[in-house]
């Protein structure tokens, strides 16, 4: 088996999922006050990351903190309400995908790769995307429910950084994977271990640190 592993945020989807989900807030059942509090909590985090204020955050650290601050927006929603919300969002996001990456997904499928959509975004949202684009396997960050309602108190295990490779190994550890013939597509330096694990690493609109690595190692770069 040869894998073609695709990141979502910044790769297949040129933006970040959380700001996009906030733009779909009309489909949420939370109050404007709750949404306002989420906005206010995310703004300092964004500037700290972009401008290096106080203590410079890596992209990975920024995403981890952002998801934790964002999760309470779903409080009080039951599993079906969340499924409905993510279904609407996944349908509306279709026209925003990176066309170069979409071609790579089709190319991988045509060449017999087992396609994997792998991301730190919510699995319930990601699974819809995977179904629509006919990915073979989808791995995202799982949400937790208590008596049928979303539970933000139970910390989400966010599939990001080194955890991505760990999740791939857990999922395919008992199968004969041809790692040298496999591909991985990602945009961030935090995905370096995943990219190094395959024989065909491909970077998409990479951040500065990953771009430097890609140029040095002569990896393919997509935009």
C-alpha cells in the first residue's frame, strides 16, 4: 500500500478552519455575547503569533491555544445539531479549495494511492469533506459528548505536529505501507516529521521555515 496524505488547513483549504467557522456563526445556536467573547479571546493570540509579542508562539502552539479558546462556542449543542452545522459548513467551503491540491488528490487516486485527509480540525467537519472528495481515510480531532451534548470540559486531542505521524502509524501500523513510494502534502514546519516519513514530500504554500527546508532538500513546492 502506498499512501497519499493531505493536510487540510493551509493545504487543501488555503485558510484556517476556525476563522472560517466563525463566519458561519449564523448557523450556530449560541448567543452573540458568546461569539463576541470568542473573538476577543482570539485576537491577542493572533497578534502574539503574527507579531511575536510577549513570547513568540509557533504555529502549532497558536493552533492548540486557538482550538481550546474556540471550543466553548459549541457548548449546549447536541450531536445532531453539530452534525448539521458541520454539514452546512462543509458544503459551503467546497469552492474555496486549492485547485492545485484537488488535482493532486485526483492524481493520487488515479495512480492507486490510498488517500488520507489528516488535520487538526474537527473530525466531524473533516469527515464530510473526506466523503465529498472520496478520501479513503479521514483522521481529525475528535469531539466529546456527554449525555448527547457537546462537552468542552473534556480536552480535545488536537491532531497537529508530531501527533499527525503518530496517528498515521496507529492507523496503518498493521498494514504493509510502502513509505518510500508514499506522498505527504503539508504547508507548515510543524508537519516536518510527517513529510520526512515519506519518499515524496510535497509542500503547499509553505511557511518560511518549511520553504527553506524544501528548497534545501529539493522537495516539490505547490502554490
